[in-house]
C-alpha cells in the first residue's frame, strides 16, 4: 500500500512539474509574441502612419514665411497642425480663420503693420501662414524668446502669458491654453525628426518692407537635424509626449 501511495505522490510530482513546464512555455511564447509585435509596431508604425498623424502640407509657404522672420520651421508646422490640421478653410466657433487660425482683428492688424496691407485673402495659405508667422515672431520678441510664454499668448492672449510668467506654472491657465504649449512642442519634435530634409532655405524673392526687414527677431528655436537612425526614436518620443501632453507641466 505504501508503495502505491509513493507511486501516486511521484506521479503527482511529475504531473506538477509537467504543468509548470507547460505554463512556463506558454508564458515564454506570449512574451515572445508580444515582444515581436511590439518591436514591429515600434519599427514600422512611424513608416506606415506617421504621415497621416503628422502631415506636412504647404511646406514651401512654411519655409518662405519662417525664413522671413527667423521662426523655427518645425515649430510653425506643429502650430498649423494643432490649429487647423492643415485645413486652409478652417474656421473656429470664435471666428479664427485659416491654417494658423487667426482672429480677423489680429490678422488685419498684423497685415497692416508688418505687410502694409498687401494681403487681401486671409484664407490664402501663403497669406495666412505669413501673417500667423509674423504674429508668432512678434510674440517671441515680446517674451524674449520664451517659446512657452509665446505659445500661451498665441492661444490665450497676453493676459494668459502674464499669468503664466508670474506663476511659472501652467495650472493657472484654462485647460485649452494649459495644454496648448506642450502639444505644440511635442509635435515640433516629431516634425524636426521626420521632415528635417524638407525644411530648407526658401528661394522666394518676397521681402518685407523697410524698416521691418532690419528688425527681424533672431532664430529662437533651432532646428535639430536628426540622423536617419534617430528618426524612429524621436518620432516615438514626440508622439508619446503629444498623446500625454495634458500631463506635461511647463
């Protein structure tokens, strides 16, 4: 009888080892599948979907207008993406117009002051981008190159920028304005890595009237040109920041 019980215990022992082995094999298989899938997503997702998530249209106009004012081109592209999704006919509920979502009064003021009223159609891509760029450049100059403060002012006005500068904390801002700067800067990282070869010096002969030409602000955010092998990593870095922008404090 004892021998039989010992045999049963031995059978149960080997049965337990077998089940543990099968369980370990299943876990290893799942880990391998998840790892391979994760690696494939990491490697190929940017190649397949990045152009849809971060499109780049009107690149000639972006290069031209950014060069006029020394504004960082990926930053300008990111602003257009988040403002209008590159929809030149976009109109907000508040009445903001076009690619850079300018309010009519702001657009008119910048057009008259900087461009001597040369633009007549604020939905025209070149007109809208150049006026929006001039407005952003003016804010960058006003806030001494503080990109976060300038973006806050672009979205929420000078009052919002002043509250941010006083507190040095975006929690004092309304939700839309609090999230604005992080998502623009996160998208900028993606544009800087994905499209570095497309942000080239403009060949346009368009010049600003004097004395504006001699008072252009310096380049305040420099384009960091990435090596090809860095593009995937930098895409994910910017994409993750973009997705979770609401949790990023400036």
